[in-house]
């Protein structure tokens, strides 16, 4: 998803300045979500096993699962917003403001 959006913004159908500017905030949010997901995955893989006598590993896994199920799905909406282009943003005339 992030890779596809990046390709479209760099050289695809969303590569005009207006399209890139319209996608900027959503793209940064998408990038952040993917980075956080990557970090949670790495933390989960490095978490202590359940037989170590502590709950630390279980807490990490539970929090990562929450992120994956409740936060990361926002990436789909952000990708859709990026794909929608600049039309709605650029539609109003300057004198409307």
C-alpha cells in the first residue's frame, strides 16, 4: 500500500505538484503508520517468551495486536484519500476564501 502510493506520487498519475501537495499530510500519516507497524512487529519478534516468569512479553504482543487490529487499518483509508487526488481540494475558487 505505501509502496504503491509512493510510486504514484513519484512518477505515476499523482505526480503533478497539486496532486503531491494534496496528498502530503495523508502520505506522511500513512508512512508513520507503516513505520509504527514495522516497529511493533520487531518488538513482538524480540519479546521475551511466556515461560520467562514475567508478563512483559505478553504485554508487548497484546499491544502490537491492538495496533495491528485497531490502528493499522487506517492505512487503507489514507491510501484511498491519497488516491482520490487533488480534485476536491483544488475545486474551490480562490475568491471563495
